[in-house]
C-alpha cells in the first residue's frame, strides 16, 4: 500500500552487530530538515551516532564542546558522548531519541527525551541490536519476526496498559521517556535521568502567568509555529485555542495559516461549536471544517496498523487522523497539535482534597464548580466525596453502608492462558484520587506518569509522519512541565476554574467565552453510532475467528454481539469499546498472517 512506503521513508535506523563489533545507521534526508534526523559513522574511530534531536540548545553545546559552526547535529552528539558518556542525555534540550555505538568500549547507548515526544524502539535478535524511530524499522533491522507479546495483548484486550516499555511484539521494546540505556558485553543498565518527583515545589513570583505564556509561546515557535504551509488543529478547547492564538500572535500574516476542525453538526450535544466559531471570528486565518459525526471508527485502520505496527488505544484515532489526511492532501507540511495540555497543566482537582484535609469547607464548595462542569457530576456529589475527612461522616457512612454487587459491563474476558495484569509498582493498588491523603501534586504527577502517555504521543507522531507531516505538540515541553508541576495547587484550580494559569495566560489572546469555558465535549455517543454503523466491526471481531479467540473469549464476543443486535446504538460505551478493541486486534492479527508472519504463539 502507498502508505507503507511513506512510513519507510520517514525514519532513522541504527543497527549493531555485537559479534563483529560494528554498527550501521541511516536517516531520511527528507526528514532531517523538518525533525532533526541524523546519522553518521566516524571514518577514523568507527563511532556511530543516529537519531532525531530538535537541538534546542545546539548553539550552547557547540560553544562548550568546540565543534565549530556547522549546522549539523551529529558532531555535537559525537563530542557530547566523548565528553559526558552516559550522562549525555542530561545535556540535551528539545525532543530527542538518540543511539550511539562506541567500538572502543563496545557500548551501545540509547536515550530518549524527558516526556517521550520522540519515539525510540529497540529490537534484539541473536547478536543484533536494532534501534529506530518506528517499531517496524527496528524489527526489520534485527530481522525480528512478529510474534505477539501476550502481556501487551492481554492489556489491550482488557482496555488498560501496565507497561511504559512493552510493545505488541516479542523482542521489541520502547525506551521509556526520561531514560537512557547502555548495553555492553558485561553489563546492561536502564536508568532514569529525569523525574517529575525531583521537581521542587515552589511559590512563583507575581509574573507566573506571563512566564507560563512565554514558555508556551517559545515551545509553539520551536514546534513549528513559524513554518510555511502550517496547519493548527482547532477544537475550540483551551489547548488548541491557546496554540492557534499564539501562532497568530507571532506571525505577520496569520491569514497564511490554516486551522482544521472536526465538526459534528448532527449532534445536538456538540458543545465545541460556539467556541470554534468564536475563535474563527477572532483569528484572521483560513479555517477548514471536516464533518466527522458519521465517520467509521475503523476507517483507514489498515494504514493506522501499518504506521503503528500494532493496535493502539485511541478509540477516536481514525477520526482525528483524518485531519492529517486532509493536511497532506492540501500540501500542508507542519501540523501543530494541542495534545498534552490536560496533563501538563493539570485540572487541579487534587486541590479539593487539600482543602478538605485543611477543613476549608466553604472554599471547597466554591471550587467544586469547575470539577462538576468537567465531570458532569452534581456539585453536592463532588463535595460529598471529601467528607471522608470528617470523623462523624465516616462513622455515619459505616452505619448505613450496604453491600452492592457491581457488574462491570463490556469488559473483555481474556482466553485461557493469557497473563493477568501486571501488579502496580506502588504498594497501594488504589488510584491516587481514592487515597485519603492525596495532594494535587500527587494527582498531577500520576497523570503525567501514566503508561498511556508515551503510547498516545507515539500514535500522534507516527501517524502524522506516516502522512509525511511534521508534527508539533507545544504543550509537551520539559520546561513547561517542570514549571507546571512546581506550582502550588491554587494556580491550577481557583475561583471554580480548572487549569487556572492557562486560562489567565491566554485570556488576552482569545475570546472570553473560550477562556472561561468549563465544559468538554463528550464524543462517546458519536463513537457508538459510528461503531454500530461500521461494516468492519463484526467481520474483524468474529466469534468464529480461531486466531482472535486465542486472545479474546469466544463466549464474551458472542454475548456482546447479541447485545448489539438487541440494543443497536443504545449499547453501553464500554461494550462498544470492548468490541472495538477486539476488532482492531483481530484485524492486526489477520494483517500479520496475510503478510506471511506467524500470528499464533501456542501449539
């Protein structure tokens, strides 16, 4: 398929033959200018370096390392390795994924940026180590066959994810964000060089809002805000509106920029419409709409599975990637995406528990307004949750407690032999917000540390590059993350507004209705409608498929398809999502089998 060739052209690769002590590397010259891809083998020493680096602090490092005035990044990485060795990653700023092979020490070194914006996959087979920017290229470099990883498949079937390093292929891993790894004949280590927990809490100065705005504006510019043929995804939410407004503010001719918006005109509950309209009236850009209410959630799934080399957890990914298709079809080169704003800035919900623990009940009631609008729960219900800090309430609850049986509808039942979920790294298995002592900082760090984060970033980056696009995500900034995590909770939730500092930072740039919006659109019913209308779902999640039922219970599939036949689009979102995962898994297994790659792992 055409998309497959495009994927192969947008990558860097690196491979080491440990037996011979030699490395080879390659990068796409068409990708280098857009994303900082590089590869080089020193003809004198054999030192091999490859990867991607946006090189935000290249000028400073050139001066420190005396590498000359060349604009190439490979000499900087080589000099940095020779000077700092394993600590190389700590000196780089901007998204990066790098690989180094030093023939003098037979060390293979890999490192990835703090937040995991740049993908880095590692495959091993016999004496070969292969690293690359996409999983298929890494597997190809090690000649690694495709055998499904049971733990990852089991996680996908259950609709959860427990590993930030696992992939859908045995022998293929991802380097976690903020880590470096070294592989040598007598040692193998993987260490974290950056952590959210190490960020010290601080009380910012009075210019916190302007500092936040400056950090976001800087990252927007570095992510491609001044590029030609630029598109900005615009949903009318805080994140996309912030990026669009900052781009318009930094360019002389905003009308040269295109905004792309998904529209759901047939959905009376589509709450984004007035905010998109308000932004369009404010920004002198070229605005384009893509009607999406009836889009099949399996549309272009073959291309997605090819780009990602496996399933993904994004139920709406086929809808959102239609924006990439549009951008490519209209000769747009760079797309700015607002992904990550929720996690980087934080909603500030943890502050409610801090207020309850401090006995500040009136302030707590006032602040529930923001959380209530976000979760669609009544304010009294939000307030009640925190009464656990009152001893008399705990006593009363213990007296009136009744046992209730809870049936979780739509959960996949793995087939016999599938591994159970990995135990949590934390001794306390409860979610952070279910722990009585939690703080906003705890909630913020937990959201950014969720294993789903690197998967989501890779999905956006790899599908964008599959379409030949440069993807920028301005919120995914190390500096912005460090500043946001360091802030006290009242900068995240204040006066009933979640994400308070972001709202104040963009208030001079966007309509008041956008800066003050508290709601978020719920696309669940749009997904269910699209799922029920799809011609692919039943075919790909067939209970009689012997390969699929190695991983998903045949009984579960039969029972839930019966629900679809009885209830149609009235099925629960959990049922639709469970069947969607089964269908995506079934299609991926079939594609591997059709390509002549063994899909079965037992027998």
